[in-house]
C-alpha cells in the first residue's frame, strides 16, 4: 500500500492542513516545504488525482486553447503559462484549433468532458457563445489577446491601438506620409484595434488613408507575402509599411526581398514581435514587441484567483503596453534627403537606428 498524507505528517511532524496546502499548490513556509518534499521523496508518495478530483470536484487541470500551435506569439505565452501552472501544481491540456471555429467548439466540449478546472483561450473570432458553456458550469475563463462583446470573462490583452500609433509616429518622424498597413482579419479584435489605431494616428497627423492603403491578411507567412504584393501593386507610392503580425511580417519581408526592394532606401518597414527574427534580418528590423511573459503571468494570476474562491468579484480586463524596438529598417523619406543642406554629409539615404 502506498504512502498517505498521514504518513507524511508523521515523517515531518507537520499538521495535515499544512501538508494539504502544499499538495494543493498553496504557499507554505520554506522550511516546511523542504520537509514535505524530502518526505515525499523518501516515502515515494504519489497523489491519487482521480480520487482527489472526485472528492473535491477539481482535477487541477487547466485547458489552454489557441488558434495556431506554430504561432510564435501563442507559443511564448503557452510556455510561460505552463511553467507557472506546473509550479502551482496544475497540469495543462493544450488544444490547437487551427483557426477553425468547428475545431474550437470540439476542443471546448472535450475540455469540459475532461473536467478542466478552468480555461485560457485565444478565440478564433468574436462569437463567445461556446465559451459561456464553461462559465455556466462555474469554471473560470480567461480570454487572451481578444475582447469579446457579451462575454463576462476576464481578459488580458495589449494596447493594440497605441502599438499602431507608435509605428505611425516613428514613420512620421522620418518624413513618411504615404504609409501602408498590413493587418489581420477584421473579425478578430486585435486586428481591428490595430487598424483603428493606425487610422487614428494618420488622421491626427493630417494624412489620408485610402482603402487600398490597408490590406487585411490571414495571419500566415503566405498571407503576408500576398498582402505586401497587393499593397505595392495598388499603392506604388507608399514608402513605409507597418505589418501588424509576426507571421505576416516574415511573409512581407520575403516578398520585399524577392522583389529586389531595398530596405530602408526604397521601403521602410516596422514589423511585429520576435526580437530574434528582427536581429536576423539585414538590415535589422524595427518591431513592435508584445510582453508575452507578462500576458501569461497576468492570465494565470486571474485564473488562479478565480479558482481560489474569489468568483464573485467583477471581471477584469488587463491591458499591457507594447514596446517599440528600433532597428535599421526605417529610413528618411527620399524627398527629405534630397532637400537636405548641401554641406550635410549623407553617405547613406537613411538615419540609422540604434
């Protein structure tokens, strides 16, 4: 017969309440934690999760549902969230719905059948009806990178409108007036918010934005390449472009390179996310970065707070700031260079970034 919690109590001299707190992922004193872990190792103690789940109606399992497993932004959040949850004594079940609403519904039904205690989800669109099935069963939901109308759930996102404004301001500082945007599907909250921020920043600068200056892609590398090609065909006078998604940034850069366009002499570019990719591109890419670790930490904190019994408090929306990382892909508009004083030395037609 395996060791029990009472055996650990006898071995450590600690009370059952203290040991139970440790096993349930709550904080205990460091010296007690060391004693308990040593006893668990010595006695080969194993928690019977099935029995505990039947008794407490908890499985200590969290469902994580994302639209694309190969999306770098998603992967970074998942990695951090899984680490934190494991440290707190929770297992995770990861579901990739391939940006397919039908798969998403199937995944949520699966997680309900597996009796997941809570759900972290990056929905495929704005329809939150399927998520309400989790909430109706008193299981908390935290929405990542989205805000869904009519869904009374906690959410964590970044200031998407300000992210687009940062990019427009940087382009304007370099003298650009013909600025394009490649963004995502407009039924996705973040894509719509980035477009709104872009258009507001352009309006504040007194610059017009025609429909053809904004191209909506599909958050894929191929979609980014197609969007960049379309933008250049329909708006050949554009001298700068913001690509508001990482995968589409890669695609846009492929299209630019294959077209023989020089960056930043002929086209200035600001992309989204992944500092490593930005460093690998020549010239180094200027990017808007999202705080993926902070997003994960805030989401886990909201979820565990709900699970701890604070279910009656109002839902919260946590909005985190983005950051602009300067590279060398934003140059001075050619017209600005030609009007510079003749005694000013300009070996390149750009102002290098840091």
